[in-house]
């Protein structure tokens, strides 16, 4: 069987030491009450600020995509709490405290007096200030709320200042676009590209004609030398064959119709190929070869004269193309910048005109009538309770020590 607990022994101990227990309890409560009276009172004032999640951004230009993360009310509330206790807001509050209370000498002192908490509704931020003077507590709380509202609206909302800055940038971009367009128009007014391209095409055609004539003369000379080699193996007094005579006639016709310039007139001789001897045919071929070689020698210098002219025209055209490309890129970049800024200005203007403020002061703090601390009755009750518990434990400890000593003896 389980052993029953005898409560009479405990009650007898309490009755035996009741004076000590009561004395210690009363003494602890009295000390706590005295200390509460001696401590300077601290007052607490609270201002309420209503906040809302950042609004979606209007985007008129698909090239200017802005990623907007949707935030639940709890996340937005935590962000506002951190913003309220941030250095930016507290430094603005510290600079506006004029006159400054004696208990606030540094920003650290101010930080220890303020506390931002979320209200029951996530859309409400409670700004609480503790100070020794109730009027100062209310004044600091209201100044803190005003600084927080202004800073939150600058951070999360579109402002008139941002719109004015964007409009100034838009005006500057428009002036740069007009200047780029004027520069391009002035360049086109003096652009000699068409004339230079025509000259270059003419010189290139002449170069092609010279090269074609030179190549045709080389082919005819090759055929003449081949025929001369064949005739060299025949007797000179022998009449030339009909086939050789026809070949000579073909070569004369081909030489006269070869591609050449009007300034180059090929003279192929006047001897008739009908019934000539081998000696006469060979002499005619030699005259034709000398004439063709002389014409080929004339073409070489003319080709060399064309080369620097063509290169100079190509250089001039490339310089013009480069300048035109640079002016066009400048105009296009200025146009893109102007278009992007125009869309951004319109977006900001719509946001300023149609969007509500992100934060607004919903309730100002008033001077508290009762101090928040020290709480005399609560401190007295807590101290008395602790005294009662400690004295009771002490009574049982003393009784246990007294009963243990005879057993040891």
C-alpha cells in the first residue's frame, strides 16, 4: 500500500514559524513599496500609424519590367517595424527634438526610450515612448510618428520630388535627342557618299576592263607562240597551209575584238593571210606579238595609277560611313533614353495622382495621467509573494535541520 502523506506535520511547522513567515513577508512587501516610492516615475505615450502594403507599380514600357514581390500583411508590418526603429527615422527624430530632454544626450539614449510594436491589426504600428515627463513622452511619440510617416512614404510611395527629378531628366533627354537629330540632318546635307560611290564604281569598272584586256592579250600571245613553234619546224619558202592561215586570221580577229579601253587601239597588221609563205606568216605573227606586248605594257602603269585612287576613295567612304554610323547610334540612343524616361514620368505621375499614401498618422499620443512604472501595488504584491515563498521554505529547512541534529548525536 502506498504511504499516506500526513499534512498535519506541515501545518504544525507553519504554525510554529508563523511569526517569522509573516514578518518576512511583510518586510519584503514594505521594502518593495518603499523602493517603488523612491524610484522616479516613468510615463508611457503611444502614437498609432496606419500602414498598407506597397502598391503595384504601373508599367507602361514592356522593356522596363519591375519585379514586384507580393507581401502578406504580416511581412509588410515587420518591414515597417524595422523601418520605424531604423537609423534614418531615429536620426530625423533626434534632430527635431528641440528643446531636447536632459535624459536624451545621444542617439543611443533615444533608442532605449522608444519601441515599435505591431497592433492587433497588422496594418497598425504602435510607436511607444517612455519618459519621466508625461508631456515629453507625448511630444516625442508624436514627433516620431511624423518622422516615420514621412520616411515610409518616401521609401514605399511615389513622391512629388521624384516626379520633379524625372521631369528634369526628361527635358534634358529631349534636348539631347533634338541635338542628335540636328547633327544627323546637317551631316546628310553635306554627305558626298553618292558621288564618291559613283567615282569608286567607275574606277573599279575601269580596273576590271584593264585586267580583262591584259588577260585576253596573254591568252592570244600564248596561242601565237604555240603557232610560231609549229611553223618553226616547217621550211620558210613553203606555202602556209590553209589551216595555219585560218588560225592566223582567227588570231587577228580575236586580237581586234579583245576587251580593251578606247585609248588602246590594237593594230594587227595589213598583210593578207591568203596564200602566204611560212616566212610571211611567221613575220606576221611576230608583228602581232610585238604589238600585243606593247599594249600589255601600257596597261600595267595604268593599273598602278588606279590603285591609289581607289584606295583613297575607299578611305573617304569608310570615314563617312563611320561618322554616319556614330551619329545614327547617338540619335538612336537618345531616342531610346527619351522614350524610357517619358514612360517612367507617366508612370510616376499616375502613381502620384492616383495612389494613396503608404503610411498616415491615425492617432496622436496624449500626455499620460498615470505612470507606467514603477507599479507600486504590483511590486508590493510580487515582493510579498516572494517573501512568503522564501520564508516558508526557510521554515521547513530550519525544522528539518533541527530534527536532523539529535539523530546525528
